[in-house]
């Protein structure tokens, strides 16, 4: 559908159009170019479409002031400008100054924040990331302590045949690899401690696997300030003279509001001048994709509508509204959105929201190890003391695994040696005769 052409909208009519300077990605301005070629972007493409539909020509003029100033300049009775384009928010205040076309775009506000550093490395030694340095050191201490603990428990149990320190250290370290070395531990106290140690190892292995998987697969990050309420009294950046500034000032009542030009938003966030920057979603998305040091945080809020501003009683208004409806019906605006506002993410290196597991997260496990060691030591010394006072008690005591005294073992060994000597003396005579007989037969 093409509206009929009247005398006020002939192809010879040239409209003077104001264009804001900092309005990316709706409008891009290249200072190295002149004339119409210096302006590109979503709003410029849409204006070209309307010019073809309504049949008018235009010339673009750069406006370096605020959005409110630009709207007022178009709405003045003595104005020389016919229109202003860009992401101009339709508000009741601005409706008193000039006329607006039908809305051609809707967007919500989004919060832009500085992307937090995670300290996560990437490369040959990334496998160390799941645990902090404190946890790795404590694991080493735990394994050495367990090896020494098992050595003493076994040494007190069977002094004459107990495994050496190197063997018990190997048992301790092998628990991480499920190596079957448990048969080397024969004392009940040693086995009890080994059960506790294996439980600790099971938890540590599960934590390492979960954290490592998260480091390798999770590409999202936890960002601060998901809502304006979370910002508190921190400085909030916005462009003064815009509908965004007025919303934050009069509706949200933010006291610490800082005037930050759009092109200075990233540097202000990186330097800490502001904690968040508020703007419409396409503009925030464009900034976050151009600068990987910032990111959009939280959900969208407060929807606003964008339109072109026309001077009062402009004969172009009705025809522009019809052209906007045609653009929606034909899918041109939707296609233009995907061409201008859908970008590939160049921030290929993303941080993980998974922090390294700290000692404060797993300190309770090592406390369990210490408690188990203390219980084993107390139990061993207490049972040893009771056996010395009441030997008969040791035969019925729970977890009784103390071997016979060393003297009894030596007596048994001497008895065995004397028995072997007696058997040998009794066999020497018959064996000597048999040897003599076999020797004589061989001579014959």
C-alpha cells in the first residue's frame, strides 16, 4: 500500500532532519565522511524507507546536545528543522513540545556492569584451578599425616612385622587412586582411621570432579547489581537530558546519579567512576559486545517506545504513520532489527562463575581426620593401659587386636627351633645308614 502523493509531500520537498551525535547502535556517525554518507544505522535505514514510501527527500544535520534539547529544537515555532530521528523516547513531557510518529521500536532498560575478574587460568595447568593453593597444601599435609599415623598404629600393633613408613605412606597416597593396599593394614584402629581417610578422599574427589567440570563447561559469570535496588548508594551512570535520566531521577529517586556520555560508559565502569550504566537494551548489548570488560547484568525493566519527532502540525505526520504501519506489516522493521541489532559475540574468552574451592569450604573434612586420629590414639593407649592392669580384660575388649607379648612370641620361636633340632638328630642316624648302603651298591 502506497499513500497518495499531495502537494505537501512532493519529491521536491527537502526535510531538515536532526540526528543525535552519540546514538549507537541506532545511528553511527563517521566524522571522516561528509554529507549523508557520514550517517548509518537502524534509524537512518528506517528514514530511507520512509522517504521512499512517502516520497520526500531529506538532509541530515548533526545535533551535539541532549535528546531533550533536540526535541525542543524541533518543536520551537521558529524552528528550521522538520524532524528528529534516533531512539527518541515518547514521553508526556515531550508530547507538549512536538508531535511524534507511531512507535517503530520498543525496548527495555538494562544494567551494564564491569565484568568481574575470576582469576581463573587457562592453559596447561588449568587442572589446578578447582582447588585453591591452601586446599592443595592441606591435601599434601593430610596424606603425609595419614601415612605417619598408619605407621605408628601398625608399629604399635605388630612391632616385629609391621610395615615400614614408606609402605604406610604408599597406602595413604594410594587411597586417591583406589589402589588395593588396604590388606597391609591389620590393626583395627588403623583400619578405622583408613575408613575415615577414604571417606575424606571420596568427598575431595567428588568436589574436584564437579568443580573441574564447571570450569570447563560453564561459560556464564555471576555479575553484580542485578537490579537497581542492589546498587544502593553506589554511583549510577546515565546520559543527562534523556528519558533514562529522568526515569532514574524522578521514578527511582537515585541520589548518586552521574552524567556519563554513551561513548564514555565503558571507561567509566572500568575506572570505577560508576558501578552501573543504565540504557536501552540494544545500546547496552552493542557496548558489551564491543568491550568484553563489561557485561549486561540482571533482567530488563521499564519498557519505553521510540518514535521520530516532527514539528507541530506537520503535514507529514499522517503519512509517516501509514509508512510505519506498512513497515511493520511487510516485516521490514523485523528484518532491519536482525540486520542491525543481532551480532555475533566476539568475547570468545569467557570467565567462569565457579570459584576455586577454598580451605574454608572443606576445612571440616580435615577436622574429621584430626578427630579420628585422636580417637585412635586415645583408644590405643587406653586399651594398652587396661591390659597391663587387667590382662583378662583384653581377651574380651571391643576392637581387641593387640598381639601376644613379644616374650611369648620369642619363647614360641625358641621352642620351634628346639623341636626342629630334635627331629634332625633323630633322622641323622637312619639317613647316614641309607647313604652308606646306596654308596656301596653303586660301587658293586
